[in-house]
């Protein structure tokens, strides 16, 4: 466990983050924010005022079409649609802040290692080391279909992603700092004799190139990963500096921490795991008001909207199941980790599809912390200490009020208890999140 709690704010460049139909709420500004740089910059400045480590952009790059074999439910309710690219927001938010890190999801499906390295390293260079990359292997069938690609099996996706990262590392390392001369007198910009051209031929991928960007004094972008299946854990241990995990209750978090520590030990990395668990705070002046707010948000969400998203994540059409029968963990080539986190309650019993849908409506199986600022701070500190996690990735309901309420009301309590920073330790994303 870290000496202080680390916090990130989860966002998606779409009409909502995780709370379905949040765009219909009078308090929500994100739908209008899709065409407004100022919305995202103000949000970034709020989070920096709260000393957050960074923003974490999740991404659904293509519209789910598994439920009822159609995109119609997803499009009708704005469930993981529209699919705006989060990459431009990295530059927009970094330009408005000085310390806030911005982590962005980019899939190893539908792009190449060269282009991925070029995009992310350019942003990291411009922001002076404030960019992180959440590496995902592209489990969504919609993503493969949108890019005209054949789908790989679950474990094979990670085999391909290993090759992808091998190429990225070679590109990051092929130009040493000493090779950059920038000699205005001689006109020589770099010494080609010190540059190692990448020439990689693998089972899935090939690349022959020199790195497209200058070496950064801040090193590589900070690397995140969220794999939680057996093969996903192995990938995370090999590549991630920080792991993002979703568990729907504290019991699941504890179990996940034990699995991650065991996997780290197996990979020869000791048992240190920097794990950020997802949480969704709902803060009001009284507990009753906070619970009423949660109910108000949930009541407007139709079952079809929830199952459209859940079917896409699980990779199976859930319209074929009885919503009131207990769910069992099923074989899937999509997200096995999210399925495992969803189908079992805190008491170890299987939940019904309708119960799972209730959990997914507001927070995609991320546990909620509902109450007064003091109660939210209490529960967060208790969970942090009890699980031994590194910190939390917070999911909003509506924005920007979710972020503003937390920064203005909960952060000061955590700071007064000495469990959260009052000032940034450094300038780069790595300096602060790894402190």
C-alpha cells in the first residue's frame, strides 16, 4: 500500500462516462461538451485543483452490436455511442494544466505499433511527460468488424499484443539521446550511426522503421493495463506500471489483490502491485439525499440500454437469457475479467442478470460510495487500507458536478487526514503517480 492514496478521474469521450442516460440530466454538461474545448479544459483544471494524479480516458472505439444482433439499442439510448476519439482531448487538457496527467486508452486492434508510438509519444513530448497509455487488446467484436479485421481468440489477442509492445519498446529505444546533435553550425541534426533502425518480423506483426519522434527527457509514456484473466494478468505483469481493476465489492478487491501479488511474484517482481480500483462516489449533504440521487439516476435507464452495453462487453447476446435467473460465468472471447467481477455478489452467490444490470446501469460493476462528504471519505479510506490498493479511479455520474463536488467537499477531508497530497510531488505523470 502506498503512503498516500492516489486518485484518477475516469472519463469517456462520449455522451456519458459509465452512468447510462446521464446526458438527459439537467446537471450534466458532457453532451454539450462534445463540441466545446472549454468544457474539457475546465474539468481538467478542477481535477488539478484537487491534486488528482490524472485523468483516465476509457474508450469504446466502435458501437456494440451484440445485443439482439443490432446497433439499434446502443444508438437509441447513447449506450457507448457516439465513439469520439479521446486522443485530441489529451492535448486540449494538457494545454490547460501544468501537473495533471492524462492517461488514454488505445487498442492494439485497428492500429499499428508505429502509429500508436507516434501518436502517444508526440503527445507525451508536447506535454513534457504527462501522458499515459492504457494498453487494451481489443476484445469488442464491433471494433474488429469496424476495422475489417478477423477476431482473434482471447489468449491469442494477448500474444499479438505482446508483439505489438515489443515493437513499441524497440521504437522508443532506437534513438539514444546522444544521437540528437541539433548542431546549427554543421547543420547536422542527428548522428545516424547511433540510431538502430527497427526491423521486426513476427507471427502477427512486422515493422521496419526508425522512431518517428524525438527521445523524451521524461522517458516512455506511463503504461497502464487492466487485464485480469490468467493471460491478461501475465500481460499486465510484463508491461504495466500501474494496473486498473474493476471489482464490484471489497471482497472481490481483496481477492484480486492476492491474485495480482501472486502473479507479480511469479514474474519475479516481488509482490508490489500499483493497483487502482474503480469507485463511483455520489456526494450530497445528507446520506438520504445521496441515495435519492442514485435512485433518480437509475430510474430513467431502460433494461435494453444496460443489456446493449453489457452484451458488447461480454461478447454474447444477453437477450437470450432469463433476466431473473442466476448468472454463471460463461465462456467468452471478450472480457473475462469483467464477467468474473459481475456474476458473483459479495456473499459469493451468483447474481441474476437483472441484478447485474442494476449494478451496470450507473457504474459498470464499479462499487458506489454514497453519502455525505465525511461518509465518502470514511469509506474510501477504509477500502484503501483494507485492500492495500494504490488508490482509486473515480467514475462520475454526471459531469462536471461529480468532479466539482468531490474536489470541493471530499478532497479537503482526505487531505486533512494526511492520506492524500496537498501539492504535487513533481511535474511529470510518472513523478506524481509513482511517488
